């Protein structure tokens, strides 16, 4: 398991605080540092969730921004094209969320396991089959 909280300063946010620019910045920082420390950082990660603060300025509705983002960003399970999900970015996103979100204390592996009782067996198996090779490659299986 990767632990960046002892090496870097991250601020944790409640759900009500996640519409702020400050939240976006800390999540962006955690995402990029997690990718860097896993040895899989890519240039495109500089633009992780880049539209969210701008959409908040425009729409002033975090639920709308969040829904739009998840449906249109390929690092989310809700992405409209499931077969095109960027599983590595999804794993990084889930792995780093515990550094900035009070409501997400689990790492990527534990988060994946928690879905087993929530989603259908078929959907869970698709998620697991895509995530486990990445989780194992980076030693994130605790």
C-alpha cells in the first residue's frame, strides 16, 4: 500500500466541501503524486479533472458537475463507454481519494472489494477482471 500522507501535506474534505477549488487542487495533487510514486505518471494526468472547477464557476451546482464529469470522464465506472474505461487512471483515482476525502477512507483494492455487495455479480466481475492486474502490478493489494 502506498502512503503519501506522511510525506506530503494533504487537506481532507467533507462531501459539502468538495465543490471548492481548494478540494480540486488537493485531489489533483494527490492523484498526480500517487501516479508518480507508483511509477505510472503520464503527461495527461496534469489535466486530471481539469474541467470541474471551471464547470463549477459556470453551473454553480456540484451535483450537476459531478454527474457530468463521471459520465464523460473515462476514469470513472459511470463513463458512458464502459469498454473504454482507463482502468489505470481509475485505480489511481481510487487509491488517492483517501488522502483528500473523509468519505473515502479505503484504498483502491478495498474500494473495489466493497462493490461486491452493491453491484451485480456480472458487473463486479468485469470491474475486478480489469482492476486486479493493475492493482497487482503496483502492489496495491495490501
